[in-house]
């Protein structure tokens, strides 16, 4: 499934484009995973162009199989191209049922504090509930470690309510939050 989503500009924020990942995004992926504020929440290191290519290939394979849809979030440009990478956002299915999906994201340092993640998450959530209503999608879950306060704020800003605490489970050393958003 190939999907591109657009978020209109507002009086205080520019527009966004959520597009499929491309091979020329590899350097930006490495930059993201080298950021200590992203690396501390991930379980796989990303250091080389080969690592980034494997990560990108996994995104493409998961999109083909329908297991996960992962988007590069960029600024739109007037010429129809895409500006600098700002964020990654994804929707995945943890089993064959499409009743409950899981969303996840990270934001590059230069884009933090600008409302990118909440606006991208809102666009993805709204689209997912519409696109997968026929498959029975009734809930989206957002999981993060309990001390990831930025992710907690993004969840709250986009209507994901705290549902429960998950106990720490390797490879995650701390308890986690499960936020949920139900279909309207």
C-alpha cells in the first residue's frame, strides 16, 4: 500500500507531508538514530549506511505485506518535492486482526517543539480510522517508556488517553504507558 498524507499549514505552523520512505533518506535516518534523545528509546543501533538501508528495506517490506505503514514526515515544497525530514511515524499491526493498531514515532532534533509529532500523529490516526474502518479498526495504541515525557505529551495532545501501565520487559528497562484512542 502506497499512501501519501498531507497536513495543511496553519497560522502558526507550516504544512507537512507524510510520504513513503525513499533510499535517499538513509543519511537522515542515520542522523536520527545518532541523536541521543532518539537512541535512548530504541533497541537497535543505526550507525552505517548499510544499517540505514536495512531499516528502509524493512519499512518497504512491511508496507508490501501490510504489517506496518511507516512514513517520512517532511515539509512540503512549492515545486512538489519534499523538504527536510522532520519525523518518522508508523502504524503497525501486532497480529492478523485489524481491530487494534499501534502507532509510533520519533522526531529529529531540529523539528522538536514545533508541533510536528502531534500534527503528524493526528493525520495518521484520522486517516487510519477511516482507511481501516472496513477491516474493523476500533482502537489505536501508543506505547512509550514511563519516563519519555515528550511522547506522553504528544499522546495527550492528540486525544490518546492513558489506559494502563506496562511492567518493564526486556529489552525495555522501565515500565511503560499504554495510551489509547478509540474510533469515534
